[in-house]
C-alpha cells in the first residue's frame, strides 16, 4: 500500500540527494513525486494468482518501511483468500541458477506474509507484515472470516508478547527420533538465513521399537504465518509458526496461514520416502520420514529438556549427550521454562 510518508527514510534521502546532484536545476522543480520503490523481481511460485493481485504483492515487498534481506527474487507460495482480502505467503530467493528451478531448502532466504485487499474499483493494494498498513488491512477482514486471535497472531506489531513455554520435541512423548547426520545445519539459503538453523529428525514409524509414529507435533504454541503450498502434482509443505519452521510435512488443508496451535498439538504427518519438490526434498528409505526443524540460531537451542550446542551439534542434558546419528527420546514432564519473545522478531 502506498501512503504519503511524513519522514523520508535515510536511504531514500541519500538517493534523492544523488538524483538532485545529477539533474539540472530545471528538472528538480518539476519533479516532487515520492522516490520510486526499489525494484522487486517476482518469479513463478507454487501457485498462480491474477496479475493485479501479484502486482499488489510486488509493491508491498518494495515498501521501504521494512528492511528485507537482499534476495534475488521473490515467489508466491500460498494464498489464503478471505472475501475481498487475501494472506499471501512469500519466499525470498537467493542462489538462483538458470539450469534448475528454485526450491525452498536451497534457495529460501526469507519467509514472510503480505496481506492484500481488493479496492472498490477492483484494483488490489497490499502491505508487508510488520508495517502499520498490514495491521490496517488485517483489521478490516470481517471477524466471521478471521477471528481476533488469528489477527493478533498474524501481526508482528500486535502479536502478544506472552510468555511461551519451553520448546518441546515435536514428536510424541516416550518415543524416539533419529538425529540426522547433518547435525546442526542451515534452515535455508545459508548466507542470508544466518539467524535460523535446523536439525533433521527421522523415524521409520516402528513404534514397537520405540520409534516415533508419523505424527508431527507443534514444539511451541503460535500462529502459522507462512506456508509453502505444494505445486500441482506435489504433496509436501513447509510452515512457519512463530520462531519454528517445519519442512517436509505432508500437505493438508488444516495447515493454513492464520491457524493458531497450542504446544504439543498435532500438526500432521511427514512425507516418507525419497522425493524432490519445490517446498523441499529428501533422500531416505521408503518407510522413513523426517522433519527439517528450523529454529532461532541462538546458542544454545533448548528443547525437550535438552540443550543443543550449535557449535558442536551435540544435545546435552546433565551428564548425558546425544550426537548426530543417535536416537533422541521425547520425555514427558519436562519442566517448563519460560521464554519471552520480543514483539518484533529481528532477522
Ligand atoms: Zn535438514
């Protein structure tokens, strides 16, 4: 959404000054229009929307109010239509190569949400999460379509800074998942998503052996604020809930942007076997499945009563330790530790 801004951001001031220096005096007097937004490149995503709506998304991404990482392009990975509004999941892409299409784990450098609204004249306007315009658009969505708690959970400016319980392991208590050989690795395109790391947790679903069933749980409460919906013919998805990102879930209509979950609530099943899709890929045995579990790259990462050292990739609890290629059990009754999330997560 374009607005008249009272204070021109510093970078824009510099840009304007540079233009003023370069232009003859007569041109200065003639041009008092606001500075053009930085150019935003859109590439095909996993779903298609009409060009007018896409243009509103592109304009919102060029909003100079919010500093996004310097990605090469953006793509739309999900749209949730709500009457004359829509919540659009957008991925920022880096490391693109002409010889192959992009995919989320290799190229995803930023994951976010744009709210768009259809105007009376049929045009669309949009705003990026974290801006007052985003708040305004989300607030105008009728309550019966999107309830107040969902609106709060979606909006970084209004999300309550409520204490959250400690992260739990995202699989059922008393069962084990196998800590993947990569140990701690990047959640997405490494040089830009430095604030996000990930581990792979696997199982073959052999519950008789104590292995976790194919049931992914929310490791913390929160609202789904990003989704990579699969391309036609594909079935895997990735979602972001607060400071957690879960990749390689089987797509389900129940995993929609704006859904709020409690800690330990079942999110769904993971995609088993080897596959290669836009929202993720895996190379694993036919009956095996795994979650690529992303979290804040702050050391250490604490979950399930264990503390993960991001430097040596070892989980530790008291005098116990678990390195990559070992099983890790989710134990019940882990004492809750309270975290306070900042109202706006910095990248
Ligand atoms: Zn992974």
